[in-house]
C-alpha cells in the first residue's frame, strides 16, 4: 500500500503546502538492538492514549531506526532545546556511535536499553506496545515506562519544525 487513488487525484504541491502547515515537534528518537545504537530526527510524534499512557511515532520502513525499534522492542523520545536545532540535520542520517555518544552528543542507557540524551530538554522512554504498518511508515505505539526533565529544568522551550527551514511529510517524492 502506498498512496491511495483518492490522494493521487489531488495536486501534490497543494497537498504538501497544506500538510506542512500541521504544527509538529522536532525531536530525536533513540533506539538500540544489541551493539547497534542510533538516534534519528523525527516530527511525527504524539500522545495516543492516557490509560495506558501511549506515545506514537511514525517511522519510515527503510530507516535504521525502524529495524532497531522492532528488534529492541523499545524507543526513546528526546525533546530538545529549541535554541539548538543543529543536531536535527546530522541526525537525519544514521548516527555515529562512539564511547556513549551519538554524533558527539552524550547518551546514557535507559531502563529498556535504549539511548537517552543527557542534553535532552525532556525525555520519554517507551516499551513497544503495538506496531501498525501503514505504507511508507510504521506507526510504533509505545507504552511510557519512564520520563524525565533535563538538568536545565522545566522552562526550556522545546524544538518544533517551525524553528528550522526543514520540512517533512506530504506526498512521497516521485509518487505522482
Ligand atoms: C525535519 C525532519 C523531520 C523528520 N521526521 C521524520 C519522522 O517523523 N519519521 C521518519 O520516519 N523520518 C523522519 N525524518 C527522516 C529521518 O530523520 C531520516 O529518514 C533518517 O535517515 C532516519 O535515520 P535512520 O536511518 O538512522 O533511522 C525527518 C527528517 C527531517 C529532516
């Protein structure tokens, strides 16, 4: 399943212009399977239920993170200081792991084994609860098992898509 015929009948440029207006967080998703540690830039992240407390992240089926979440059965959501958006460019390709850093940013191991950034403004650790295959992306639904606020406290505003010139979403390139 990719684009349905219904979407295909629409003007892809207009679909992009409209869907890019949806406000989104920008964060880093941490994942790990055995010795492979990774983190990636993500914007399709939201809470999905209060009881149980569930968080959904939609991850490209071709991303390294997709395989690591499936194999490791967990992921972390690292919210980031909106005044430091530089990592989002670097983490939009597989990250370099070295001596408990990813792309030079220090990490620690969460309860479930996934990386959690020590510089995160706030973080959420999830056990994989459910996986919904959707097409280009899988929706990973995670049950929250731990949360925390970064060392600089509650007042740090977190990064959003509009803090950068980056875009993500709309129709798949070359789909029309
Ligand atoms: C601003 C921005 C937002 C992104 N949001 C997502 C997202 O929500 N889901 C996703 O699968 N990829 C998203 N990506 C793309 C991934 O960061 C990219 O595919 C990355 O290569 C995946 O890394 P990995 O292969 O190391 O897992 C986004 C990229 C950018 C630049």
